[in-house]
């Protein structure tokens, strides 16, 4: 093979190597850029998901704060009305109770769209007993016989006292769901329901 042919071959190999090097460099650069874009996209998606999860938790926390507060407000207003009714007319307390009842009803309506099934199930026990207490207070208020009225009111007060324990179970589950605690207390009972004798008398 002549020296001229060898020179041509060497030139071709050199040019080919240069071109191949450029192509390889470009492919590697594109791959690096693609990997970087993929990482950034995964980070963006993860941050977006975390932000959405946080918004859901914040909305749930706000719902639970309102539901807990209005259940307690309604119970406390009924208790104040019951004690005032023992002494006679209690128009101011009756008005306060009606206001608390409306607030609790509106909060429960929102909670039914936001709260978990578990919270709604156990909170329904509380609401059922608040409803029983309200009906019995209305019945007591209409009683003409003083002895019968006092007996009815005393039973309502006992019922309202029992609701405190039920509300504690609801709060325990709410705290777990919003991340305020990592486990339920030993005394938590998801089946905590209304006492049979108060159900029967409603």
C-alpha cells in the first residue's frame, strides 16, 4: 500500500474519530440534560403533592377544630339552659342554646364533606346524644308539673355529663388524623356509643 493511501486512511480515521467524538459528546450531553430534567420534574411533582397533602391536612384541621368547638359549645349551652331552667324561665339561655344548635348543625354539614368516615361515625354518637338532650330539654320546658320538670332536667344533666367522655374519643381520633399525635390513647374506643337507657328514653 502506497504512502498516499495510508495518509488518506489516516485522515479518514482522524476525521471519523473527531466526528464520532462530537456525536458521543452530544449524546452524553443530551442524556445528562434529560436526567436533570427528569430529576427536576420528579422534585416538582413531589413538592406539588406535598403541598396538596398539606392543604388537605390544613382543611381537615380547620374542620375538626370547628366541629369539636361547636359540639362543645352546643353541649355547654344546653347545660347552662338546663341549670337555668331548674330555677324558672331562662329566655337568655334558651336563645344561646338555639344559636349554638344552629352553629353545630352548620359545622356538621361541612364536616360531612371533609371529615373521614371514622370520625363521622364516632361523632355521630355525640350528635345523637346532643339531639336526645335537646328534645328532652324542650319537653322539660313544656312540663307544667314542677316535680316532673325537675326530674326530666336532672336526667338531661346526667346525659350531658356522659357526653364529655364521648367527645374525648372523637377528639382523640381527630388528633391522630391531623398529625397532632402518632397513636390513639389506650382508652380510645371506636364503638363508644350512647348509653342504652338514654336511647330508650329518647
